[in-house]
């Protein structure tokens, strides 16, 4: 039973355009959401996060949107660059004193020059 | 800071052998996590420690798996005996309270 789902295994976009990666979750106890980026042969690296009290968080080219009623979040990358090509993981935790992260299976983003 | 350090980076072992994976978390972090990544199941949490105490080990697949954290700067994940289906990349991660977790580079385990 997957509590965090990334339904698109892969996404391909042109350099300079917007990349939108989606994530759905089923556990209403999740309170804190994160996106990680992973290059081959490396560990995941933290990208951006959002707390459930917000619906948007922005950091440079990266923006995460949260729709709690729909249990849906998305990561927007604008403009996309070839160096953004990686696997992106969505993760969620109950927050508070529970630091356990549940990950989606990831979306492979390819940004074509 | 050197980040989360895992060793070895690669391990090839024969079925039935004991395997020990090691992790040094980032200094000052109080939570430590062991994850396993496979094609089929993605990134799964095996166990996590808070202040060196195991908090949730519900992801540990079988009794063949055990994890320890004897102090704040070291943790091990042991598989005994190992089986081919244990082949995966094992990640260790650490965090400070409820902030984001920082991952090591992983140990690629192959059991033949």
C-alpha cells in the first residue's frame, strides 16, 4: 500500500520550459512534505520542503505547491536546465516528533538542450 | 562537514555470509535512518533512531536484519545470513529534529 505516489515514472522537457512533477498521498496524518533530487550513484539530496500550513513555497527556480484537500503536491522548475536531469522523489512525514519519511518511487526528469 | 559517510561503497558477498554496513551521521544530528532502494519497491525506510534509540523498526524485513547505534556518531546495519534478494542500495541518512534528512552516498550490496 503506497502512501506516497508519483504516477509518472518519467518526464521529458525542453531546456528553458517549465517542468511539473506531481505527487499524491493518501495518509491524512502527513504534515510535512519534501522533494529530493537524485543523480546516479549518489544519495538523494534535499531540494525544497513545505509544511501543511502553507500552500506554496518558493526557492529560486523551484516552487512546491500543496493542495491539502486533494492530497496533492507538485514541484515546478522554471526555467528547466539540462543539469536538472535527475530522479525526483517526493517524501512526506507526519511532522511533530515523528521524523519518519515515506518516499514515492520517483520521477526521472530529462531536460533536453 | 563531510556529510553522512557510509562504508563500504560497494559490497559483493556470497549467499549465507554476514554483511555489515556502516554509517557515520553528520555531527550534531539526532536522528538516523536506514533506507533500502530497489527497482520494485523504491526507497523504503528500514529503521530509524532518535537520540541513539530505535524508534521505528517496522520496515526491517526479517530477523536476519539488525541495526545498532551504540553512540551518536556511528550506526551499523547487519544482515545475517545474507540472501540474493537482499541485493539493493542501502542508504543511511541523518537529520536534526524535524528538518530535512541528509543522505549518504549509499552502499551497493550484491549477494551472489
